[in-house]
C-alpha cells in the first residue's frame, strides 16, 4: 500500500521532528478511525494519572483498530494527537514516546499534536485520531 502514499517536506518550510508537512495519497479507500482512547477491554481508563501507561494503551488500541481493516502504521496518512496538558514538555514527551512505539511510522505523515483542556473520559490524558489509506 505504501507505494500510493507520498510524504513531502517542501523547501521553504521548517524542519520537523519526524512528521512530514504534506502526505499525498493516490485515490482509493480510506479508514477513519474513531479517536483511540486509553480504555481497556473492561471499558475503564487505564493508568489513571500515568501518561506513559495511557500512551501505551492508546498504541495497543490503535494497532488493533488498524489490524481490523488490514492496515498498519505504514498506511496511516493523517494523525491528530490530543494531550490533556498545556505544558510543552508534556506534549514533547508524548510525541517522543509515540515516536518510539510500535505505532511510530504512523507519525511520519501529516500529523498534529494538540494540548487540550479536557478529553471525553474522566482521567483521560491522551487520544489519537488516525486516518489510513487502504
């Protein structure tokens, strides 16, 4: 699938910490994953107060969702990462942990990292929104 995905960092734009400014996908099917939350199979938020544990659960959940549509991190063409923090160090830590996870390749495409005031579940610290080319 990846031959249909082109990642571009054009001249005139700043260097990035791993993502690409532009991701071009040849026409085809896409999968738009619901925001993946740090929720375990029991329906409860995991790792209350522990961003690393929540990131790890979001990665597990995202990988399962991608597998369900026969895709992998290499097929992701857009990601949005929401972190319940206004602290740039916390945001940077979240990015670094994700970039060192099994989902890492997903964040080499067009990606946005946002600090937000609150997420949908009580005690939720992170959520990831992914779009994959199929």
